[in-house]
C-alpha cells in the first residue's frame, strides 16, 4: 500500500502541473462552478443529482465544451442532468452566435423502478411503467438540443463520432459498464474529453466503476469531484484499442480486481478523504463477495 501511495503522489504532482497549463482544466479543478447559482433551466427539476452535480454539468457544457465532439447524458432519469447540460450548451452556442443543435445524446430505459415508487412517483404506479412522457414534458423547451435514445443501452451502439463530454449515471451493472467501455470510450478525444462517473462516490455496490477507471488510470487524470457521487476524469492519454474490450469486468480475474481496488483506494489519502476511502474499501468487499465469494 505504501508503494501505491508514493507512486500515486508522484504521478499526481506531475499531472497537477499539466492541468495548470490548460486554462479550461484549471478552471474546472479550481471549482468556481460550485459557487454559481443552480442552472436556471434545471431549477425545480425532479432529479437524484446533487446541486453541485447540476452546477458541474452546466459548467462542463457551457464553459469547458468546445464543440469538437458530442455530449453524452447516459442515465437521464426525468431530465435533471439533461436540463443542466442544456443550460450550459445553450450558453455555449449563444456565445458563438448559433441556435439550438442536437449535441446532447440522452440515454435511459425510461421505466419506473420499484424502489422509486412513493419517492419520485406515486405509490400506486406500477413498476415498469413508462417515464418517457414526464421526461418529454420536463425537457420540452430544450428539445432542439437533445437526441433521445430510449431503451436498454446495451442493445444500442454509438455511431455519432467523437465524444467530448461523457456523463455516466447508467452503469448500475457490470455488463452496462463493459458496454460503455466498448462503445463510448473509443470515441473519447485524447487530451480533451471529460468523463463524469456519477456513481463513483455514491455507494458500495458499483465496484465495477472503480475497477474500470483504475484499469485505465494511465489514460485518465482525476480533476475534481463533488465530494459525494460524481468524480470528474480528464482523458489525457489515448488508450490502446486492444485494451478496450467489451468484457473487461466480466472476465477480470480476482487477483487483478484486488490489486486495482487497492490502487484506487490509495488515491484517496488526503485530508478529509476518509469517507471516500472507506467507500472504496466497502465497494471492494461487496464486489469481491458478489463476484468471487469473498
């Protein structure tokens, strides 16, 4: 563990120097977006996201986005993330004297999950009922900015070219996480793309996210986070195509998983990061029990 910590500290110092040379990355890391107001379009949105996450997405689409690639909104629920991204994108397009363009690609199953009944939906609504009408109503004023992809994401494919911002809130199973690796990661732009893993610091039951990002740690730099939930990664160096397998987690051996979890936890050794480190340790224990029996 000591070796992991020392090596990560060395790499982090070098990466901070690199980030400081890019004004957009430096602004993202500095975190002034945290003190901004809630994006006007997202005010009152029914969402599971934290306020800081709405502000982050607004900043990314409005102040980081260059227009070189698409914006992926993977796991849009009732439109909270979509509205925050659209608020920033419309600001970006306005600065360039452009009207609405469908640059946001929103993915969701658009079905009521049982646990959300009585919280986000009436108790009497049936699990599996469609949520699409509520999403369409919430996003009716930004329809010209979004392309909606409804249904099981793993039955679809990405053919929309480069991806500049990839927001992931849909990797609730390792098979979905592997699909994202195989379909979205090859479209990332080296030196530019941002990946937001919304569940990285949320709970202990999505350990495949930590494994995936640590497996590709040589390609990504952690730029910032929202303390709970989202962690923001910069795609700094290109991944060799042969590493972008669609069965990364499915075929990962127990020994490799344990080593990756240890390395991931070692990244959260700073002051005030004990909760994050404990979450990663819990995620490792849960994943190893579920996939390997202990």
